[in-house]
C-alpha cells in the first residue's frame, strides 16, 4: 500500500545514520566554501587582514579598527608565496633602528642624526624607484606621499620627509608625536607592499591546493557513497547514470571556478533541511517562471500561426484539405478514429445526455409555443375571455411535453441503433464526410475563391498574431499572472481539504 505524502516514514537506524552523514558532509562543504571565499579574496584584501582596519567611507578617512581579528598574514602569506619586499622591509627596519637609537641615546645624538639622514635618503629612493609597482600597490605609495606633504605642508614629498626629519623641526619635545605619525600613517602603508614568487609555469605561487585536496578526497568519497546508495535503491540503474545524478557536485572536485561551489553546498544544506530555501525559491521562481512561461507561449503561438499562414498561402491548400478525408488517416490497425469516436459519443448524447435535459427542453419548447400562439394562433378578441391565458399555458405545455417526449424517444432509439456495430451506417457516414472535403477542395480549385480566401485567412491570422503578441508582451499580464498565482497559493478559500489520517 502506498504511504500518503502527509504521513512521514518512520526513521530507521540506517536512515538516521545517513542523515547524520549527509549533514556532516554538508557542514564540511560549507566550511570549505567559506575557506574558498577567503582564499580567493585574500590577495585583493590583504591590506585589510594586515592592518585589521575597516574603512567604510574611504573618502572621509573614517577607520574602524578590528584588533580582535587574528593576524593571518603571517601564516597565509606562505600559502600564496608572499614575502616582504626588500626595499620596503629595509625602509621599515631602518626607522625601527632610529626609534631604538633615539630611545637609548636621544633623538639629537650623533648616531640618531646619521640614521635620520639615511632615512631621508631611503625615503627618496622609495619614491624614485617605486617598488609598489610589482604588487600593484602604487596607490599605497601615493597615499604615503600625500600624507608626508600634508604633515609638512609642502608640495614635494621628498622635501617634506627631509623637513620632518631635519634638526630644525625634529626636537626631543615633538619626537613622540612625530614617531606616532610615522608608526600609524607611514610605516603601515610601506608594510602593505610585498613580493610574490612565481612557479615553473610563470604563474604566481599558490599552494592552496594542498589545503583543498583533503576536502576534494572527502567529497569524492561521498559522491561514490551516494552512487552506491542510489544503486541499492534502484538496482536497474547503471553506474554511469548513478554517478551522473550527482553532476551538481562537480564544482566540489574541480580546482578552478571554485566559487561555483555555492551551488552544491546550497543544495546539500537544503536537502538535509539545515536551511530552508523554499520560500526564497518560490518568491524568485514565481516571477521568473511567469516571464519564461509567457515568452515560451509567445514563441509557440507565433510558430503555430506562422505555420498556419504558410499552409494557407500554399498553392497546395486544396490538396491539404483533400487529405482530411478519412481514407487518408487510417492507422496501421485499419481503425478510423473519427468514425469510432462518433459511434461512441452519439449514443451517449442521444440516450443519456438528452433525456437528462428533459425539464429544460420542455420549458424551452413550451415558451416558444406559447409565444407562437400569442402572436398567430388565437385572435386578440378571444384572448380577452376569462381563462384563455390559462388554457394557452396548458395547451403549450401539453404540446411541448408530447413533442419533447417524441423527440427523446426517437433519439433513444437512434442512439441504441448507433451504439450497435453497423458497418453500412459507418461506411455511409464516412463517405458523407469524405465527400464534403472532396467537394470543398474541388470547388476551391475550380473557382476564383481560392486566392481571395487565402488572402483573407492569412490577413486574419496576421491580425491575430499582432494582437496576441501585443497582449503577451504587456508587463501588466505578467503582474496579473503573478497575483493570480499568489491567490491560488495563499488564499485559504481555494486550498484543497486536508486528508484525514
């Protein structure tokens, strides 16, 4: 016995195990997808992970520090083959030496003065050589130069650095503020520059496949297990077809276009009921399906009308009409469908449908007879006599009863006769229909009506095509269709009754 859809199957131990397995794989796939998004966006967003600062409005200079985020660059730079650039790393280390020397012997000590001069030279070399080009971070150098010019209120970044590190400006009193400026505004920009190695093929080094490979092995194992489960459920299915059923999992196995994994991950999370996507799918598909359905119906309608126009305009139109003869449409078994359909339907109409309509037929005929008696049969002088109107009603009712009963009896007898196999009657009916199509085709061939009929029918189809296409392309029809679907889906009055358990 088939289980009703509203009764869920009792979970078995095997089913519960596979459900837990599918949910575990779906969770791992979601984690893998999150890592893929991080890996794909790591290089473009490396400045964010390095500085851990969010700039929601860069034009206003608004910065939101996120110190609670871990510094993943120290670990993940090795995965991407990223190393600190020698020039910018030397630039940062030199300033750190200046800080250490100033802390031990003072900012105006001979050793600190020498380091300040060397820092000015390194700053000029950094601006001239622009090592940010290799990492496509030229914008960081421009920010560094603009901050130096703004700090010193000068037009040249080189002169601004020489002024900020010069003896006339830098003193023990303002050294802490200047050191904070260099640590927070200049050195972080220099730290964003990096050097990235290349492999044997000339591509940038990327070792993320080592992280992804165990996931791919696990996904491949799960796809094989799903194929085995499907084979057990449907033994007749081929192994190839069982594996192809999981074509949606292909992005989980390929090392490129990895962001497409959002499709199989979403499917797995939805199939294991870890997330509910049906309301979202229904909301999106309503509009899409409505538009696609109208587009498809438009194409089918246009193709049908074009085919009808081609058939009408064809000089072989009479020949096509002649092909409607029954002897041109006999199937392999020799049965004529039209004749058999009439043999089944005519007795049904004459013996059952007609007698069931007797009260309506009597009322209709009685009314018609009464109107006829009022207008023609009885003079107006006699109609004024008492009881004459009642007599007209009784007379028309009796006549209609007799007439309808006679017709129904005749139809019953004719229906019973037609319901029997009568080869002669069948042949006569077929010959009559064939003769009609034959005479119509012959008349069109001989007379001058063919060309004019073709023009009129083709013009009618063209007008029908234009009107239908204009209506189908209206956005109001799409909106009305979506509202109608909403009414059918969400109106309690039209919901089918729930079956009782």
